[in-house]
C-alpha cells in the first residue's frame, strides 16, 4: 500500500504533483477537471468558479479557460505527454435556483470544461455534472480514481462554491 | 379542415415574426459588441503585460542603483562627516522598503495566477495588525506630512483584545496596498483616516485619504492588472498597477469584497468587508460531518 498524503483544494487554485495525494474539494456551481496520466501514474486537479476570464483583475485559475490551460501546462511540466492524459469532470450544479439563463453559472462552467478539453484534445472518460446538489470529491492522484458524494442541500447551505 | 388565415391575421403573424427577428438581431448585435469589448480588453491586458516587464525594469533597477550608490557613498564618508550618514541611510531604507513592497505584490500576483495560494487562517488581533502596518509606513507618511488617524474597534469588555479569524498575511498585504495608495495619492499636509469595526460578523476597515481621487468611470478599471490611471513619464506616482488587482484577488479568496467611494479631487475611501472565517467547516470536511453526504460513487 502506498503512503498517500492529503490535500484540500481551495477554489481558484490548482494542484498537480508527483507525490501520490488524495485531493479533496467541495463543489457547488464550480467545476473541477481531474487530469490523470496513466503512464506516469500522476494526476492534477483544478477548481474554477467562473467560465471565462474577461480581462478584468488577475488572470487566475478562478476562470475555466485559464484553469484548464494552466492545469495541462502543469502536467506537462511534471513530464506528462499530452496524448496520455485523460480527464474526469465534476460539479456545475445549479445550487441557486434561477430562471435567468445568464445566471446559470453551473451549466456554463460545464460547457467551458468540455470546450477546453475538446480543443486540448484530452478525452473525458468519466463525469458527474449538473443537477441541483453540491458534491464532495476525493481525487486519488496515483490511481486517477475519484470518489464522489452528493451533499445534502439543507445540511450544508453555506460554504458551497 | 380548413385552416384559412384572414389577411389581417396573416399580417399580424408576419409582423410578430419580423419583430422576433429584429429582436434576435438586436441581441446578436449586443452580444457582438460585448465580444468586441472583451477582445479589446484582453488585447490591452496582454500588451500591458508585455509593457510590464519593461516598466518593472525601471522600478527595480532604479532603487537598486540608488541603494548601491548610497551605500558606496557611505563607505567613503569621512569620520568627521558621520552625520551625513543618517540621511543617506534614510534614503536607502526608503528605496529598499518600496522595493520589498513591489516584490511582495509581484510574487503574490504570480502565485494567484498560478493557482498556488490558499487561505491560512489564524485568530488575529486586528487592531494590532493595523498598527503594525501603519508603523511600517511611518516614514513614507512623514515625508508627505501626513497623519494617520485611526479608530480602533473596541470590545465591550475592554480587558479582552479584539480578535478575528482570518488570514493575517493576506490582510496585511491588502491593507499595505490601500495605505500605500492613500499616501501616494494624498495631497501634502493632510490626514489619512482608518477605521476598524465589526458588523454582522463582518470585519470592516476603511482607508480614507484626501487626495487626487478617482473619477466614477475609473472605479472598476483600477482593479485590473497592470493598469494605472496615470502612467505617463512625468507621473509623480511610482508603482506598477498590481497592488489593487492583487488586493482584490486576495479579498475574493477571503470571501470578502471591496468598495470604492471617490470623486476626482475629493479623495478616495476604500472599504474592505471580510467575513469571519469559519475554519472548522472550511475544507477538510472531517469525518464528523460525513453523515451529511450520500453514498460514495466511484469514477
């Protein structure tokens, strides 16, 4: 059994490492893309809140388009070949109900994740997206496995991002 | 079954469809305009980024040159002129201080853009923290004859100090940026007001200066990276336009917000509002609340 360290991933940040790590994060309308390299047995994950960076503020991985590119860059930096990478996508729930299309952040976050992965030519091998419930996921960077639990709506009104 | 439309029905229907088309076109036009705007912004941001390196070269090389020159001068001062050393050391300190500050912003900005930064929550004595930031800017303020007027938050029970759960290092940098701006943009011989208070579990701090101010249309631009309203060669203000964008991103990370109240020539008041961090429920969802979760699925 391989010793595995734990890491909590905050929104707008990303993680990728050679060290086998169990990465936890909590998703509401945010989306997390997990990238895994089955050859090197390493993985990386991001956690973005909004779909597109529009030139305001810093170009941080708070935004899907930036977060996807930066995560791939980081994996390549760790020695991965882009053609070996596979992706899993989670999150994008509509935790706050709204009839106005522009506000459907979850849906738009999912769409940008798909678009970015397609343009980067990284196949999506698994996903759990949308719905109305938040998710807690645990990504094993050594095996690429992701464990997911839905979060009961009333029990956790706060702290969803 | 006959399905005949009268002429007027037909006209009405056609009219309605025309209207819909027109509206769709209008929407499209608006979207296009938005896209053009965003594109322009991105281009600007990229070109600012490339200028940034050349701008920053001056910002770093100049202070270094002064520091080197001054310390060399100190080495060659005669013993009888030792008093001159004081003023030179003051200058070295000033240059090094501003350099240190620039670096801090640059490194934090790089970390934010790399997604490699997270809150580190402690129980913080806020009054103390604000005082220590002001202490660091004492000389800068003195140079422009500015006085800090601080209104601390007092607890009802005065024997206990006022503490708040947040990230002290991030808060320090946020405040330092606000205070540095307040000093830079103040007119001489004035005061800078700082007030700390708590309402509804939110920590609020404002920094108010009496200086050149910011026009309404520029209230959002100031938070963009590398953007400075006045960056001409004759600009009296140094800096690289990273401070406020860094502060904004850090405040975001602490789930807070920042408000600006300012008009040209009427000074500026920046208020930060930061909720108390709930470090227990934040992250590390411990086994204690696993009961809230449904069954585990594997992917």
